[in-house]
């Protein structure tokens, strides 16, 4: 596995740890739906990122993309109206989804052809 294949998974692992710890760091433990989204989604993203680090498969990136989108839209799905959890969930989900999308793009891009 090349270094540039590892970097997105490490970034998503760091984002997963941040997401899991964010209810305590930012202070929205008492906003129960948002806290549970952060804890469960953080664990899921971390597990998928660790699996991707140990044995790369394209499916891990698709799952992290979907999990990132879930975290991004979750404040509206679970009806969270407080500012700190909305911002944390939205931007962390956006970051996870973008990193996974970039990783998928790098996986599927075709190298330039050189004519001899």
C-alpha cells in the first residue's frame, strides 16, 4: 500500500476520533440525539478506517462516504436545533465525505496515456 493510499484513511480515523470526543470537547453531551449520532458514527467511521488501513478495499471508501453524508445531514434528521452540535456534525460529516470522495476519485482516475 502506497503512502497516498494510507493518508485518506488516517485522516478519516482522526476525524472519527474527533467526532466521538466532540460531545465532551464542544459541550453538547446533554443534546442526546446529537451526542448519540457523534458517538455511534464516530465508532463506525473509525472501524471502517482501521479496516481500510489493514486491507484496502473500495467498499470501505463507499461506506465512509455514506457515513460522512449521514453525519452531515443528521442534525436535520434527528431534529437537533442547537448551534454547536449542528456545526460539528455538519462540518465533520462534510470532511469525512470529501476525504472519502477524493480517495474514490484517486482510485478511479485513469493515468495519462503517453503516445510512443
